[in-house]
C-alpha cells in the first residue's frame, strides 16, 4: 500500500513527532505492549503513527538493527481495528527497513502471515512466535 493509498483510506501514516509521545504511549499501553524507549524511538525517526482526523489511531515502534529493524510494537486503537491500519503501519515500516523481524503471541500469527512474514516458534514452549520478512 502506498502513502497515497493510506491517505485515500482516511488514514495517513508518517513518522511520529515529539509532541505525539503521549499519544503513541497511550496506543501501545492500551494494547498492553512494552515497546521500550518510545521518546528515543520518536527522536530517531523509528516510531510511526497512523493519523485519522488529526488523531493518532495507531502506532508502530521499531528498533533498528544492523541488518534491518525489529518491530517492538504495533498497535491500533480498539475502535479502529480491522480497518487495515496495522497493515498500513507495517507496510510503511517495511519501506524503511529491508529486513523486518517481530516477536509476538500466537494469536496474531495470521496478521503477520498476511503481511508475508515467515513464522517460527521463538521459544521451546510455543508461547511466542518469531516472524521475519525480507
């Protein structure tokens, strides 16, 4: 999905601004995620937001790695889920980093599979999954 496609769907995906730190934190906290240093990610240009009608409705936090980036968190406000916002955030991250990884709960495996991630267990008990996308 291109930036124009994301805008035509009523949602713009872009880098988060420092004044949106609280908004990003609220979105990821509501999803019970632990993305680490959100302010630092924003300062480095490694946090993306999905904005609709001037409001942050989704956020993605990256951790840059030598060979690409790791998705620390991707979250969408509950009222806006199922509208392609998470997909738009991950696709935008993929445009910024050739190689993406993510570690997540098995319940969101279909989401990552739909985005072309190759999935494998991240631990021996299967409670976490690891996805990679090149």
